[in-house]
């Protein structure tokens, strides 16, 4: 079933059409060859050599083929200009987020979108993990990576954490059909995650890597994964969020800030 969905998707996107056309001809000729001498040897050899020739030709074009396929899942944050949060979360029932502060994702406008989509549905679920502001050493190191390594900084991490923590506290009191939970993690593992309906066949996972230096937060590379595209790594990142969630502390159990 996945094979047919991939073929249909490729044809709609006008990708690999030459390979599918030659494969179809080869399969038809092979079938006709099984039921009798309908085809001449010349036609059979022509079909076989066409397939081999196309295979060799495509092997010599790794850059061209790889670029088109990579463009489907390699992005920076500018892709959200084409796919706004209202479309991203519009039909979702299960959203899971891990980010050092998540202040951009959980902007007032996006929180309203989540309230009227995911959280408006019975059984809807929003789970968020951010850094624990009480882990001062971890926050200081994360700020060096996320703030000081950005050429055009917009807001410092500690202040962003305070904003998000206050926002999540207010959201957790909302009276909605869906549920919202948030937890606090003790350090930054170097990536952010957004999982949208990860347990469903049409789920999506966005993995953003923080790297060492960026011109801005918008220029950070991220991967967009689906179960159909790569089941192994899709399952890997679903599991990563599960590990983070289990290791993160509930707000009421967070470590108290050190007193000086």
C-alpha cells in the first residue's frame, strides 16, 4: 500500500516518471513473454536494454536526484511562511513539543490556533517540554549556544523561558475539551522537536538542529519526517520525545532555585 502511495505521490509531483514508464514497459513485456511467443526477441532486448540504460543514467546523476528528494524534507524556518501554523495544526489531535524555550512556537497567535484546533477536540492533547529555568548552569550554557552564537539576536533565552513558563501556566488552566501538560527538562540536548499526530499514518515530525553558529534563529536547519518516507527515523524521533517526557519533571515537582 505504501509503495502505491509513493508511486502516486511521485507521479503527481512529476518525479521518477521516466523510471516508472520504463518499469511498466518491462513488466508488460515480461508478462507477455510468459504467455507465449507474442513478442520478438528484438523487442524483448530493446525493453531490457532501455531499463538497464535508464538505471545507469540515473546512477550518474546523484546530485540532481538527491536535490529534488532532499527538498521535500530539508528546510529552514522560512518554510512556515508557506505552511502557516493554522494549516500545520488545523486538523491535528496530538501535538508534542520539545524546545529550549518554545517562545516562538507558543506565540499568542499560535496559542490561539492551538486552543481552537487541537485543544477544542475531545481527546485532543498538547504536551510541551522546555528547559527548567531553575537549572541555572544548564540555562547559561544553552544561552551561550542559542543566543551568543546568533549574529542577529532577538531575545535572550532566560527572558524567553520566563515568558513561556508564564504562558504555559495560564494555558494549563483553560477549560477546553482537550488537555495540555507541560514539563521541565534539566539541559539542552541540541535540538527541538514538533510532533503532529505522531501515532497516526499521516503524522509529521519536525526536527530542528541548533548547531554552533547561525545568522538568525530562522536559518536553523530542520528535517520534516513522515512514517511513509522513513519509518526507521520517524520511530526514532517519536521515541526521543518519549524519553524526554519521561525524564522531564512536572512543574509542581521542579527543583527549587538555589538561594544565595
